């Protein structure tokens, strides 16, 4: 089995999301809202063909780096990003809120 190319992440502010593309194909998204010097990371979704290949992690990393670059504080609503920031405590200085995890 071959692994997909490394995702290319871009900001699509007109759609309120970051987009991950692999070989020119949309592989995943991370939706956000920016208000009052804060960015809320709302929802991530990765196409089934690209799950398990680091697309969601690349989106989360890009979003956090972009927030830091733009001097935005981060509110984490997306369950995947919540898990990501738990595993990467170096980003705690820009996290100001997290939505509590819910059982499914």
C-alpha cells in the first residue's frame, strides 16, 4: 500500500476553514470562526481515503501555528483538536477555552 503525499494546508477564509489537499484533491477541512482576537476551531473532517495518514494532525498544527502567527487566542471545540492539544502541551499558552468532551 502506498501512502498519500504530504498534505498541503491552505486557509480559505471565505469558507471559514483550513483545507488540506493531497495531490490536488481536497483531503480534509478544519472549520473555524474568528472574532474578538480569538479563533474557535469548530469541526474537522477528513475524507475516508486519507484517514490515518496525518491529514487531521497537519490541519490542527497549521491552525495552531496560524493562530500564534496572527496573535489569536484559541478556543477548541473540535474533539480531534482537543485530543491534539492534549498531546501537544506546548500550545497551552494560546489555548483559552475547550469544550468539554461528551460521551457518545
